[in-house]
C-alpha cells in the first residue's frame, strides 16, 4: 500500500473483559493488560496497523481510559490521531459511525480499517497482507469484512458464509452471517468449508459506511451526526456531545448495518488469531505442553493435566498438585480457581461479586492515573498506607482534604512538594507532613519515576475527600491526584 491508499485505523477501546477476571476488570480491562507477551493487547493492536500504508490511529474510548490510551501509545512509540471520547457506551455501530463522520469531514474517500483493540494476532505482517487484499474492493465502495479460517469446530464465535465467486470481482461476496452454532453444527460447517469465523474487523471508505447508515439506519445517523458536530476539544481529546449521543441506539455494527447491506465482501485471514474471550482462549495460546499444562509467572504444575496456572502477584508462588481441567489465576487481591469446562460462567461470577458489593469485582488495588499510579498497601480504621509512583515531569493537582492528614516518605527520586505557600524538594529517605486542610501538590521534576510511601490518617479516608484548585488534567472534584 502506498500513500494514495493510506488507511486510517480505528481502534475500538471500550469493554470490561469480565470473562478474564480477575486479571481483567472494569477499571482496567483486558486490552490494557499484557495478557500474552510484554505489551498489552492494545499496544499490539496499534503496532499491527502502523507503519507503511497506515496513518495515525483514531481511537474510540471512554473518559476513564483516555490517559491510559495515550500513555500506552507513547510507550509503544506511536503518535495517536484523534482520540474520540464516548460520553457513555453505545456499542460498535455508533462508535464506528462517529469515527467515519470525523474522517469524512476531511476526505470521504479515505479508507478506514475498523478493529477491536483486544484481539491476539501473532503474524502482524500476514495480517497487513490480508488487509491489502481488501483495498481494491473497499475503494470500489464495498464493505469488506475479515474472517478467520477455522481450525476447529468453535462454538464461541459467529461465522461468515462465503458466497459464490463473481467473475472479475475479488474478494468473494458474503452470503450471510451465522450466529454462534452448537458443537454439531460447528463441526458440519468446518467439514463443509466455505465458512469463516467472524473477526469483527472491517475495511471501507468513510463515505461508504455513512451511505450504508443513510440506507439502513438513518435514525442512528440522525443522533450520531450532531454528537460529532457538537464535539468539543479537551486536552487533546475530542469529546462527543453527550445529549444526542445518549439518544443513539445501543447496537452493534453487525446488527445495524452488516447483516442488512448487500455490498459486503469477505477476505480470509489464515494466521493465528483469537479474541481472547475467556481463559480457555488464553490457555490455548499459552503454548500448553504435551499434558495440556500452561503456566505464567511464579506458577508450578506438578502432575497436572489440561490446566492453566498464572501468578500475577510479585512474590506469590502458585503451586498446582494433581490438578485436571483447572484454571487458577492468582492476583494480589483475588484468586480464581475454576473448572476449565465452566469458564463461560466467569462472567456470572463477576456479577455475583458485584451484587455482594465486593470491590474486587471491578477494581484493582493498583489505581492508574494520568500522572502515574498508586496502590493500597494497608487499610484499617483511621489509617491507610499507599505506594505512589509519579511519572517523570508529571504533577498531581493542587488540592486539600477535609478529613485526613498525610505523611509522605520519598523512597526513589526527588519530589517537588507544595504546602500552602511553601515549595521545597524532598529527596530519597526524606519525609514531609501534610496537615489536614493544607493546600498541597506533589510533582516529579526528574527524568525517572518518583516513588513515595503515603500514610493517611484521619476520620475518613475515601477518595472523594478532595477539594481541587488546579489540575493540568482538567478533572472534577473527587478524583484522586
């Protein structure tokens, strides 16, 4: 692909990934986690659609993840294009339409590759070659969908049935979408050939997708267009207008457009692929040995069969003895032990924990912020201990607390500390006291991470005990930092 066929990748970056609990949670879902390899799935996805033939990625996400998106792209060495902020989740159809409207404002003939950001693909070059096979059809106004050549009778995916080849037209048309089958039907389709797993990846021009909405979902276009027209810039992000967006239907692109459109073509990808929809998929792609055993981190399997063991906590040794058909995932604050044949029920486990008010259902002890992160080390009546890491050059907001005082002990780097009218540097092994009610700010003026231990004391230690006076990240009251 040359400059004349440069593609704008649209990375969809929402979702909660509850089927991969406890490693994936609402506050930090699977796309941001190094699930397989050192990079997160989001970083892997962004790298896959970067370089020759691709423009800067357009990311669609929500407000909670906006800084995580930009931080992870920067760590991957990728300059982002627009980052669209959804005021609330509205599924893939409104998200992709909003992206197409934004791109079409500059060039309606611009090619867009729409892809989830949480898929696992090992052959990036092969994937890009597959995308290139759909360019000509997309430039001709067709909606190109990509399917995965199946290697087993899979019941967890929808399928694409290929139509008969049309002379002079490549790739072949799509005959129909097939909902997730039972095992017997999946086996029949695998044996028959002519079926692909539905990857949920599409290539089209911005104008072609908008035209499809004009034909098949004009009411959705009527709500999304004013949300894009009324979008406002915010610290380098673009926030969609909330009122029209709230009226948009919550619907997938498959149901809204693809199952109705008559101009679909299908390109097959033959490489290794997974949407990592559950722990069984992670086990499958974790190179299990001859006994079907896969491990990660400080995990040890002794006389085990068909088992996945992962320790995601530093210093925590996970040992399995004589296990069969088991998945065990150990985190610092939660452990999942499940029958491998019941992994489809993990999502319901999260719902049960959430109904019981268990914080681990949705959040981690480590809380990611635009300036770095913090994690709770100890929490009891009237005191809390945290480890705080501030990125180089980053600063927390100027703030005060009504119910607590704080002690800061710097253990790595140098902190620039503001307390009311006093500003001073606090170096390693030094400490400082923040009285209750004092206006204070914490900054890292150095080139390396600054780490400190914070001890909070007081009658109330909730994260909403904060009055913010200045904040470079333009956050409202009640957010930490």
